[in-house]
């Protein structure tokens, strides 16, 4: 029985050049499978809550759904099984992982870009839904197929990916674009937050409950979305450090760095669910869940999140008027909003 266990461990352990019964291989593989499972369950739960609360109406909500689906399938790659030897199954796992890693990243970038267009550039974006899908599913297909066509996929630690012999491809295909896009997203969110703060401070005039509600709605729109780049930064730091160590010492992997790598890399789905849940837990009380289920299964009553009405703002707001009809400059656009005729642009 002991020999059978050792042989099984040896067949799975391809990333530590030690004795076949080295416990570290089992630890790495079990941690990888556990974190991948957590993300898988979190994504499934997130999709269930989106369906239950009908949070799929606006374009931004649909983009979060697509991000969750991409993170769900990304998590599948981490629970596919053991560390596969070189071959077609290993290549498939490597391609699958690269494709859905890229898909989740592109959706996060598009969510940021969409919010930037809505708030900073004041552009209606509901007609961009199809182009967004083309980019989000097409660019990853190109990026994941390049190493496959070049034959650079193979065993690469705890899972199959681009092999240690092609370090340049690892950084060119994933890490350099990843951190470049994260930095760009952080800059975009800094600009978005600055513009939002300026507009909230510039609402003048006597107290108007409707405008105060709009300020709160504006802040709530930005608050959860701004965490997505931070999530990707946090879960990507340790994989980057470990891959840098692999590049410098390909024959001497560090157990602690590998452990941190497998702890953080599969957590995209779980982290996205936590970000999503920051504004959702309050609706998941026993009473709220019961009403939502009854709405879904028993009648046609629409129980869901509150959708803010059209938010408008103008620089030259008449301080003596409380009328919302004079608010002409649109901050956020929703798919069903009707824009007023703003006439020719005026220089401010």
C-alpha cells in the first residue's frame, strides 16, 4: 500500500525535484483544488443571487454577469484534477486557463471603460453591448491560441501553462498586459472618482431631497466597481513573484512562494463575489430571500434592487430654482433613459 501511494504521488509531482513521497506536492495540489472550489461555489452563488434579485437589467449589470460566468469557468481549470503530464489534456487545461483568465480580465477592463464613458465622457453606451462581447470573448481567444499554436503549453508547476523554457512568453502573454491594464484601470477610477466628487460638490441651491438622493445613488454606483482593479492586483502579486523566481531559478522552486501562488491565483471568482456582495448582503435576509423566491416562483410581482432614475447635472445651475427640469447634463445613462435635448454645447 505504501508503494502505491508513493507511485501515485510521484506521477502527480512534477514541480518539486525531491523524493516521490514529498508531502509538499500533495499540499500544493490540495490547496489549489480547495481554493478553486471556493471560487467555483462563490461564482455559482453569485449567479443565483443575480437571477433571484433580477440584477441583470442594465448594461453594467449584464457585464457583471458576464464577468461572473468567465470567473466560474476560470475556476473550473483549477479543479480539473492533478498536475497533468505533457500531452493533449495538459495543453487543453493550459489553453482553458489562459482563455478564461483573459476573459475575466477583459470584462473588468470593460466595466471600468463603460463607467468612464458614462460619467467622464457622458456617452450613452447601451448600444456598445455587442462590441463589448466581441472584445471580451475575442481578444482572449487570440491571446490563448498563440502559445497553443507555438507549442509552448505544458507542465508549469501546479497546473499546465506556458512552460519554464518560454519565460518571455509568460510575461508577454499575461503578466505585462495584466499589470499594465491594472495600472490603467486605477488611473481611470481615480479620474472617475475626481469627476464624481466635483459634480456632487457643485450641486448648489436650497436643499432638494431628490438631488440628495442622486448624490447617494452616484456614490453607490461607483463604490463597488472601483474595487475590481484592486482585487486583480491583490490576487496577482504572489503569482508574479513566484513566476519571477521560476524564471531566475527554474530548477529550484520555492515551496512557500508556490503555496502563496496556488492560494491566490484561483481566487478571482471568490474575490469578485465578495466585491459584488458588498451591496447585496442587505437584501439577503430571510424575509428578503423568501419574498424574492415567491416573486420568482409564485407570482409576477417584481422584487429586485432599486434602480435610480435618470441623473442629470449642469454646471450653470440656477441657485434660485429647485426644479429638476433644469438639470440637463447627464451623468449616468441607463438603457431605458430618455435624454433631453441639450442643444449645442456651450463652453464652460
